[in-house]
C-alpha cells in the first residue's frame, strides 16, 4: 500500500500523544477515509490496548481501532521532532518515547497483511528504524516500505 | 494437532501480523500439520482460554490467565524472537 503524500507529516512539532493522534486523525477525516469519531475511538483504544513498541533505537507507535470506523483503508505517518510518550503494548504502565507514528486506518486488516508485514519487518531492524525516523518525504517513505520486503 | 490462539486488543492489526509471522515460522520448521491457528481478541477468549494448547498475546492479559500466555511482542519488535519461538515449540512438542 502506498502512503499518500497528504498523510505524511515530517518532524511534527507536537507535545503529546493525544495531539499526534488528533493531527493524523484529522488528515484522514478530511479525506473521509475514516468516520467521525475515529480519533476518539483510537484514543479510547490506546488507553486499554496501547500500541507503543520499544523498537531500537527509537520507539514506534501503531495506533489503530476497529475497522467499522474506517471508510477506506489508509495509513497515516508522522515523525516527531521531539519524542512523545506512548504506553507500551502488552505491558502494564510502561512508557516509551515515540519518534515515529504509523496510524493504521484499516477496514479489513487481513487484506493489508502484506503492507503490515513489511512495516513490521522495518521495525525489527535498527538501521531501518533510524531511516524511518529520518524520512524527509512521502516518496522516500514509500521507497523504504517497498524496498525492504 | 495443537490449537494455537493469537490474541491482541481488538483482534485486528497486531494479531494479523503475528499470525503471518507464526505461519511463516511453522512452514520453515515443517510444523504446519501440527498446529491450527486461531485469531481473536482478548475479551472474547478470557473465559475459554483452556480450549487452546498455546496462547500468544500482544496485549496485557488478566492475572488469572497470565501463566497460560506467551508474550508475542517480540514478533513486532524483533527483540527476543528466538526465545519466544522456543517457548512455542516446547508447547507444540509437549
């Protein structure tokens, strides 16, 4: 899946998890890729089932919610100028400094398995995590996602 | 055949990725015939966790079922994958 230019934010200057999610969510909402209430739903889910991953050398978060809040499957992306804290997935109360955010708006995740697998493949290599954090354009991001299978 | 359950918060993105990774691993190790994979969300499974032989989770589970669950986060971060699969393998061979 190609990540659209309008859904890519580079070196976002923002100071909280909530702001990042609201920012990316509003981009998705502007194009009607998600339904009203998507951001609230993601925020709520993040409380119960956090999505921060302790990847090396920077943390990556993959906020998402149920497919019924989504009109069309898309991924929004942001790198953050200053890391913000997300709770760690599968841990109780552990906070992670997040530098890269992939907001997943997925209607049917199984249909996007190839893309999800590629992303997770990138997360597992410190070199590609660093590259993700240093992305300067949507084009560069898509190249990176598509090259590293 | 062993029943392997994969759970995440809402049974959406994360468990889909984990399932893909586990399927690859089963294939590489010629274990496809030994394991049947189920994918779900944690809230649907808490009360019937005993129906499964192996449980991999990417989300926090209640204390009473904690001992039954193997942490699947390594499949997302790449950190600690080998020890995690050793645990899964031990359960398959049990």
